[in-house]
C-alpha cells in the first residue's frame, strides 16, 4: 500500500463532528492511520473476495457477507480471488486473507485497510475477520440498522479517505453478565443483548440462570426445577426490604432446545456463554423443588430478593444432584468455564448450630463455617474438572467472609485451577489469589454493577474502571484476564428497564476491555457515543439517553444523600453538612448537587471539604442546578484520612439571596 501523508487520529472535542468514519468506532482501535485519496464506497459492483481458505475462514466470510448484505441491501456475493466475475469491481470490494502478521496479538487481532485498489481484511484467525466486520459496520451509515430505510437510496460510504487500522484487544475476557434468575426476559431479549455485545466486540456472556427467586434452565433429570422452581407468586419491588410487592406472579425458563439455539447464535458472533448455576447459597428455588437438598428448605419460591437458602454441604445427595445438573449444563454449553456462584452464603442463618454441620466439621477437622464452604468448593472443583471443565466462582470461594455472615476465615485453601471472579472486599484478596496461582476476573461491584444507579456509577466512572489491580507486580498482571459488568435484575422487571441500566455503561465497559489503557479518552468516547446511540435507537435498545447528555434524579437510586439545600442556603450563608460517616478512605469523592423543585435553579460556586473545621480540599467551578444542569458534579480528592477527625462539606452558592430553590446533595465515595 502506498501511504501518502499519513495522519494518526487523535481525540477531538465533543463539539466536533467525526472527521472520519474510523473515528466513530467503539471500542477505539489500537491504531488508525488516514491516508490521502478518494472516498471508499460499497456499491452494486462490490463483493467479498476470498482466496484459498479453510472451512472456518469460509464460514466467517459467509457470515460477513450475510451481515453486510442484510444491512446495506447490496448483494455482495462471495467470490474467488482466482476468478473475479466481470461485473465485480475489486476497488469497491472486500478481500479476506488469513495472515500470521498479528499472531502475537492473539486470535482476535485484525488489520483493516482501504486503498484505491480495494478493502482488505487480514487476520491470524477467523475471529479477527469477524471483528474487522464489526468495525466496518460502525463505519457505515447508521441506516445500516434501519430495516425500514430505502437501502438503494443510501450511499454506503465506509470512509472519506483511504485508511489502515491495526487492532486487537487488551483483555481476553470482556464480559457482560445478565441475571435472568430474578426476572426472566426471554429469547428475543437475550439475542438482542448478544447483538449489542457482538457489535462492541465483547466476547463472554455470563448468564445467570439460577438463584433464590427462580430456576431458568430445563434439567431433564430433575423436572421439578422448572415445574416448581421457575415460578413465584409475587415479587418485591422498590428496593431491598421495601415491604412492597408487584401483586403479579412471575415465571419462565429456557428449554434445552432454546439454550442450544442461543448458544449457537452467540458462537456465530464470537461470544462464549458462561452459565452460572448458583451454589451453595442462593439455592431457594432449587431446594423448594427438592427439599431434601437443604437443611432449611422453604415451602415456596420466595417473593423477596433478600431470602437466601443454602444447599446442605453434608449430604452426598447434594453433590450427586449438582453433578447431574452440571452434566446437562456442560452438554449444552461448550464453554471451558462453568460458574458456580459461591457468593453470599448466609452461614449464621443456614448452617450455624445445625447438628449435621457440627458433626461434619468434627469428622473433617474443619474449624469454622467458612471451612465448610471451602470443602464444598473443592468438591465442586473436582466434579467440574472431571467433566473436562474449569470452575469459576465469586471471590467468597477463597474462604474469606467478606459479607460478615459468620463464616470466619477458612484455614483450608482452594484448588488453584479455580478462576476467581472478584467482586467485593479488599483488593489484597485478589492479589493474594493471583500469588496463589488463580486467574482472576475483575468485577469490583463499586465500579461494574449495572443495577447500581448512575449516581453511584456514572458513565465516566464506568469508563475509567481499571481491571488491573493497583500495585500488582508486572509479572502477575497477566493473571487478570479481564473484566465483567453485571446486570443484576432484582429491580429491573422489564427489558426496557434492564436496557436503561445497562446502556450506555456497557458501551463504556466494552472499550475498557478492548482499548489500550493509554489510548482511552473519555471526551473522545462521549463524542463517539453520540453516533453509537443512533445505532442503539435503531436496534431497539432503550438506553439511558439522558445519561449521554445530562444527569437526572432517577440516576441516583440507592445513592447516599449528604443533605439538602433550600431558600435559606443562599446569600451570605454557606450550608455545611456532616460527612464524617462518608469520609473513611483516601481517594476522590464526588458530590452531585441535584435540583428537586422551586421556581429557580441554584447557581453554585464551589464545594469545600473541612477536617475538624479546617479546609483541606475544594473544587471551585461554576455550576448550575435547575431544570437546566451545568457542571453539577464536584470532585474532591482526599489524600489521607485522620482517625477520629470530624469531616464536613460546605457548599458555596452565588451571592443571590433567598432563591426559591430546593435540591439534594448526593455523595459518592471512591
């Protein structure tokens, strides 16, 4: 390729429209070079040109042909490089070559170049061809996703100028977790999510199929799991322990035929589905169906999401049951990883003072209830290994009672083959797990839980999440295989609400997982997100539109309130709020001043943090919180926290007196 005056793309401000189609791509590619020349356009003379190839490459080429043809309305026939039909123009066509040039960057790497001679995809593996195709889709007009558009009336321009892209992912594990145990969304909804993941180059769908509130997968050997366990009479609404209920029954499950179809649908999009079958906790639905498996079985599937029943770890029938279940699960899911959950075992409520547990502990010389779970986890690791798979679980399987449920710290150790899904506790736990030989996926809940409000995890916080634990030695960093974002569904009873919580933050996590850390740029991401939001509109995603442009009160669900302002907060007054219970660790704290009511908005000057009455930090910038909102988030960095000190936050509004304005100040810890 002749390169003339190459320009390496840099971030532009949000006010600028994309100069080049390549600037629209999410996740941001590793490298984009723009060259001088004429626009690159697909038309009726375009084709997919393939040289000598194996079955996998041919299959991927056919998949790309189908994808692009459906979106553009162009025929784009798959033709041989050895003999091009006369009606095909090479300069408007897409060539595909398997090439080892990027082999050291992994099987998902690709290069995508457009010159006056044509468009060329090269990749060391057919997976790279797929991802090059997703980049092509994002370069094409958004009407690609509009089934009602007049495709013939559209110029299918890929780029203003010739270009060259080199691209590969930062992490091997780029996951989105969808919890369907609490609320069942169904086949159409899950495929819609898979389509979004594919376009965003995410490669793992972590699928929550069982929990206390429902069992969602057909197990033929145990039919009562779905005939009983997939149904509940009511559902708690609002928030935890609200005492409010929907008054509506809820049920649903996937047949094995549906599971196979969805697994195949995902595989064609380079997505591995990792099923989660919860154990030993979160087992209410299963043990309602088969009461002999628990020491404290319930009579019906609970309607409240705080109920948490555990399996009986002393009963050999439990292990036989779970092994049988995983036999059928493994037959449905080719994934080398099987997720067992392992979180939130309520030891004091389920196992404490149980004679069978006490006898079991004496027999096996186990010192505490955390050790009982460790016994269970190692048994399950062995069972999973014998099925040719690898066990994964939330970090409680390490034997640390991070929820203070009465388990204590287990003296026993976990099989190092187990993958640790880190979500809670001190990062030191994850670092120790790595030292002990475990692979780790980072899903720290304060940064990746999509059920949390946009006040708790705003878009920029999601985007700036760093999966590699701070202070981890370079030789150990490769043990962090990637990240997962979790869409827990307790408070998302509809597909629309699930979409709202998950998007656009999932788009941000996709870039976290793919793009090199040094290439990330949040303002640039926000600019590209505006284009991507049009694609979500056309693909039926009910994303949080206001989050892309503004902040609203609904985003601060479950976010702590520091205090409120009112008409007495203006003039010479500077309202002060006690923050001692909030300021616990060093780091950056965010204070959001959100207007609630009144005829006037609040002009803001600064927010100051005081330690024992002395100013230690502040954020001074002009903001306005009313029906119109400008710069209403104030970030204060706390270098150290003094033991026993009293902390308070002071807000300075402008000099106007007695404004008719009321609002709430929300506080977010690091």
